[in-house]
């Protein structure tokens, strides 16, 4: 027994929100809410189906009559205007009223959701697209959490690496950083200068005003060294009250002497701690890589240390180049 069943427009919209009813003349007479949402700037009602959509398969269908004849066969189509979203569909002939065409995004659903800002409410509850959306949202959430964790881990790793190269009291580079920089310059055959500084009378500050005062002095000295060097230079606290400055591509003795003189002058200015003046000075040794046929970091560090102690033995508060002795060349002291 044959029976005719009818479905209200509201029920059709709820069950098939991407469906179209097309008349025998090819005009769209009803459009589901989700489908209408894809072209919010124009109403699909009253327009010709084949002017809105381009059929890709079946290839030989170019008329509504042909579409009616192909009812029940899978359809592949897309919008003619941008965005040219690809669609999948199925057509069924309505008794005397044209065609009912139900459309879906197929595997393009994820892109479509982003393009048209769709949500699960735009799909029937039984549509697998809803589950796919949940999976996509869950994957996006997991990816976002993963990215956040990776960024935090990366930040922690960078911070740990930075800390491993940093003197905790002064914020200057430490011996490990010094070894890395000198090794890099040696491999590249870069020209550079070493300036070794040791503070004079620092022990007296610790003995009279305490270690807190000594720490304060070291921090202030670090600020002075940073201010008197360039961004490309490396300032190292070797330990205690010893510091090393590495000047890349700066080897002229006149320039290095000028830097040393400024440093020594500033170090002789009293540093206040709790209202009490801390008085220190400095002794400096200097060497340049250009003076070595084959610059070796260990040899240069030994030589510059010897030059530093030559300055101390000569009366302190002065600088000495490797190869000089105090008093031989006043232009370089």
C-alpha cells in the first residue's frame, strides 16, 4: 500500500538544515537555515539553483530535468561565487513539487566551520559532522594546551641556560660564558682584546662594613663595567673581586687605554652603602689577540693576569699591557 507522507517546513529545517526545495522550473523555494547562513548577504529563495551552484558530478547534468533524472545519485557541486565551498549532496524527486536536495560539506566540514563561523547547532544532532566538530575542538584545545606547555618548557630551558651562564650576584657573565665566547672567537679567528680588572682595597670594605657592603660594591662595579663597554662586548665576573672584559674587534692600544683610564677614574669615586663611603680602586691588565701568531685563550688569560699583577706591583690604580712593564711606556698606562 502506497502512502504519502508530509513533513512541515520547521521539521525539515531541523532535520535537514542544509536542504533545498527546488521547483520544476529550477527556482529555490525553500532553503534550510544553515544553508542560508552560508550566503547571509543574499536570499537564496527565488534564485535559480543552477545559477547558485555548479554541478561537478554527474558531469552531464546541466538542467533541472537532468537533475531529476539523476535523482538518487551522489552529487558533487560548489558555489559559483566566492567562497567556492565544495559540497556533497543527494536529490530526491517530490511528487509534483520538484526536488528535495540535501547537502553536506563532506570532508571540507572543518574548513567550512572556520569560514562560516558555524557551530554544532548548525548541524542535525545525528550528523557525524557534530562528532567531527567535537573532535576538532578537542584537538584544538589539546593543541593549545600543548603549545602553552611547550612555550613554558622552552622559556624554562632558555632561563636555565641563561642562568647557567650568569653570575647570580652581579648579573654579569660567568666563567662558563667566558669559555664559550673565547672558544667561538678562536674558531672564527676574530680579533679581540682581554682586559682583566682586579679591585684594590676591596678586602677593607668587607672587613670594615661587612659582606653586604662588599656585595653592593660588586654590583655597582658591574654597572660601571656595563656602562663603559659596548653591547657586543662581554663582561665577566671571574669570581671574588676579579672581572674580565672581552672586546670583539677592538685591539687598538689607544682605544683600550682610554677605556681603562675611564674605568679606573670611575672606580676611585666613593660608592655609598648605608650612608658610608666605600673606597676602592682598580688594577688592570690588557692583551690583544693580534699580538699572538696563534691566539690561545689559556695563554692569553695567563698573560693578562701577569699584566694585571704588574699594575698592582707598580702602585695600583693603573693599567698595563702584556709585554710592558710599568714606567716603560707612559702613553700606554
